[in-house]
């Protein structure tokens, strides 16, 4: 990037991933501005760091910008993008800008349909514990750092690589990791084969001196194995993997497991966050870190101290019941979250409050949502959080309710405002029960309303 560029404007700065990139450039000394449709925790954070945030989109917002960065969720007709092009200043997709950061150092990119944010945060924590001072860019708030990103002085850049809109194909990491492949973002990919081929392209961008670390237990990953020609290391619980997980033991919110790396036993690792999926995430991190020469003792210390990311099974205790806030917004994520809740709740009830995210995702997955949500004792549905989408006729949370009712599930309710949701939950919940707030929108804000009533 030319030294004369000092002012960067981010369109959609409050979005997942965009805010982290904006933080990186603030940390690097650039003058950062951004715009978003409404104020949020992330826009307020950018302001607190010295960035300027405009609420709403207007061509006047870019008058001082030298570069404009935009999220793929922002349409090309956005007035700020149109004005930037008229002004002949560079207009760059977020993933391309992330690659500009990545190519200055040794890039590590974590991709996958589920678990990217947690895994990227976990890996960054291990590299920090090893004294490598990495730069990292994450889609969620890393609790231990109170940040989405950090500009480190070490040689590594560790970043989340999102497959939405094919964005991760702009990246050129030296090392890549894939947590899993699942049928998300079908509004863009249309068919599962198209999504798999995108992952093939992404993985095969790994250079000959790098490596791809892949979930060997995942069927969709194994389906593309023959098409991957770069160095690959498979991890998982099955014995045919290069890195094998064994002896998983769960105690409350903690779990231990053993790792064997290419037949070498690395010992017992402890995670103080629940969920079998997090053991898989940790195994990916261990594989990459050990492959980069980080000692097992350092990895163990970092994992034992890992606090998870904001909105990933975050627990809020009150005198009556437990509230868990989780970003789960795909049927597979909901199933994993509710399975984990079942383990920690024991014989107590699990009440799921679910806010579907996007009309397109709801339309495509409503039958799978119904199946996953049936793992809860009671389900309360919120209205669909639209994000970037316009309403689709006939697509509401009622689709999920009807599918659940048709399958014989009786304890499901659709409440169209938060007051009604809180009233419904408070009429059901008993001492010691678990209330799960799930979704990628703003359903987490119900936690404070429940706290007032408890």
C-alpha cells in the first residue's frame, strides 16, 4: 500500500469481520472512518478507538477517504460506493484488503462452515502464549483481549476466512485450516457441489511450503480429498487421521482429551469450555501450532486458559436459572449448542429461544431448523432477523413452528416481540433450568430483559 494513503473508509463497519479489519488499521496508525445502517456494540467500539462512524449511508461520508473497503453484504448501488468510484478512489472488497495485510507476513487462514471464529481466536491465543505476537483478525470479540483484532509485531497473521460470497478465494495464506463443510450460504452457492468446489479452490491456493489442516471426520471434507493436491494433514477422532483425538472426558463445563500427532503422543489437553465441537476446534489449533514448532506444554497452557469468544456459549447466571447466549444460526450449530446444553443441564429443562437469521436461510433450512430445535424441551421462536435482506412473501418463523408441530413436537411458540418472549419464558422456566438464546442477530439483548424478571 502506498505510504501516501492515510484515510480508509469502511462501508458496513459494524459487520462481522469488517470491524476487526477496521481495528487493525486503527492499530496501524491509519485514520479510519466507517458507516453502518445502525449503531451497535461494534460501531461504538470503533468510535471508542478513535474511528469516525456515520449512521446511515450517504455519499458525503466518503469525501475525505483515500480508499474505500466494503463488505459483500453491501450492494454495489450503495451511495458511498458509487461516489467513491466517481471520485476514482480505490474500492476494495473486505477479503482483498485482508489479503493485503496477510501477504505482508506469514498468513494463517481458518475456514469452515462452523467454528471459524472460536478456532481463529483459540489459535491466536496459542501463538501469543508462545511469544510470537501475532496479528489476528476475528469475526467475534476475543474476551481475553476485549478486541476483534490486534496488529502484532510477529511474523504471523491469523485470520478468519469466510466462504460467504466466495470471499475466502481472495486470500493467499501459507497455512490454512478447515473446520468442516456444511450447506450454508446456499443463496449464493445454490448447490452443495459448488460450495465444495469453492473449498477445493481455497485449499489448493496453499503454497508448496505451506500445509492444509483438514477435519478428517467430516464427510464433505473427505469427499474432496482426491481433488486436493497440496500438503494436507487430517485431524479428528477416527484412527485413519494424521492427528487423532482420543479419551475425551467431560466434567461440567470442562473437558479433557488426548492428542496423537502422526503417532507421537502429545499428552492430555484441557478445555474449560463445553462442547465436543470445541474439542475438534482445539485439535485443529494443536495441529497447526505443533506443526509450526510450538511446544505441547505451551499449547496446553493456552487452551486451558481460553475464555471463548463473545456470543459463543456465554453463560449468565441469576438466582433462578441460567441464560446461555450463543451465535448458533445454522441447524448444525443449533444441534451442537443444544447437545452441549443437555450435557451441562443434566435433568433440568432446556428452553430454546431462537431468532432465525436471514429470510433466505430460513426458507432453505426451516425443516432442518425444526429437527435441530426439537432437542430442546421448549422452543420459543422470535421473528426473522433480516440483516441485509428484504422480506420474502410467506417466509416467517411460522414455517419452523408448523414443521415442528407436524413432526409431533408440541412445546413450540412463535412470539413476535421481545416482551411476549420474556413473558412466555418466565411462565415456563423453573429453578435451575437453562434458557438458550440463539441466533446471529440481536436476540442476545433479551438476556438483560430476562435478568430483570428473574
